């Protein structure tokens, strides 16, 4: 059964309406407060076929105002400058053999894994552990790189990954409820702009079918796609 707070929040959402971004953020921020700072997410349904390799939608985008999350970073590197650079950039875990062993034993106490190209020969073998959790380093998301310092700084600053699942849906964090309304709107616009630019050339018809703004323990607010796309293109 939904909580009293949730039901109260639901009363302020018109399920038949498609909100502009500013309206949606305003409604979200007026929901009854929770005991913690909720994560705000954008959920999208895309008009692509995930079974077709040429219609996969995936990428990363730096949020202008960060995600508000303390991102714990593991860097797989076999020493040298890349190790020192990763540590200096603020990575919580840096190393190679010991972390290969720990991950093989099921340890996944981190949010993002970065690897140098040389380290990937062994890191790929961790697919059964890291893959299902979305933690496998990937060149397409900038997490396989020799420039470990840059990669660490970007994910720490709020670079987020977006990727469709098997049903062509995606859920991406865009900040915290405590963020100023303008900052939340800027982050949402940056994400939607990045997703629109990722539209596969083989995708025909409408690309973003539905888009909602939501928070961890709050109702979803449907967004007016035409209004948002117009705002993004300005």
C-alpha cells in the first residue's frame, strides 16, 4: 500500500496532463518531503528495436550541475603514471591484481570502473561479475582510457551513462530533489539533448515516445515532449 506522503504527492499530479519541464520540476519540488534527499530521474521509452545492433542507444553526458551523488571509482591499472594520476584525481580504489582477485570473489563496492587499455585483457574476464551490474569498463562510455585522471574527474563531476534496456526503456539520474529548480532543468535538458543526438540513422518515426520525471519515492510526472524538444533546440 502506498504511504500517506506518496498519496498526498499523487494528488498534485494530473495524470491526463503532459507538463512542460519547468512545470514538472515545480510540481516535483512541492511534493511532501522525505527523510532523505531523493534522486531525481528521467525515464524514457524510445522508438527503437534493441534487438537490432544498429539501433542501440548508449552514451554518456556530463550534467552541468553534477548528479549530486558521491561516485566511488575503481581504476584497473598496472602501475606507472596512470596509477598515480588516478589516485591524484580522487579514485577510491586503484590497482590491478588485488582488485581482479576481489572482483572475482564477488566484491563490487564501487559505482564506476575505469580501466587502461592494457588492463582490459584481464578485466574482460570479469564479465560475469561486472557485466550484469553495468560496471564493465567500455570505450564507448569513456571508461577504457589511458587518461585515467580525466576519466575519474569526469565521473566524479557528474558524468552519467544512458543506455536502453531490452524493452527500449532507459532510466537516468539527473540530480537530487534539493537541487535548485534551474539546475535540475539544465541537467534534464543536457540529458535529453544528448539522447536526441544519439538517435540511430536506422531509426524511423518518433524517437522518444514517452518521457517522465520522477524521484526515488515520488510519483512520475509525464513531460510534454514537443515543448521539451523545442526548449532543448533553442
